[in-house]
C-alpha cells in the first residue's frame, strides 16, 4: 500500500512537470549552460574595471571638494562681497488684511 500511494501521487506530478517543461521549452531555453570559464573571466574583468572607476571617481570628488574649499567668492559672478546681515528679508513685511467676518443672520 505504501509504494502504491507514493506512485499515485508522484506520477501525476512528474507528468505535469514534464508537460510544463515541454511547453516552456518553446518560449525559453531550458538547457543548462555549463561553460563557466568564460563568464568567470568576464566577471573578474568587470569587477576590476569597476574598482578602477570607483578610485578615479573618489579622486575626482576629493579634487572638486578641495577646489570648492579654496575657491574665493570674488571669482563667482553675481555674488556680493558683503557678509549676509541675517536671515530674512531686508525690508519689513506687512501682514495681509484679515478676511471679512461672516455676516450674521437675524432670527
């Protein structure tokens, strides 16, 4: 009874799986790809290229930060040489008028 029960459950599963693989093979490649030597070399080369690019970008970021710190404000057009007096507008701002009160209805 034990072997019959296992076969009764296993055979329909295997048949459905085989039919699914057959149908899927029309749309995608289901064959395994065992050639890893080429992909390993390309991954290693890509990793090395990314490391070099990261180092180059870090050096460029450092150079740009140094340039910003040492740059004089007089070199930038449109920037005044005066120190800012404070935060906010230089002229007083008036409050807008209050909205009219709602009209009362007489009873």
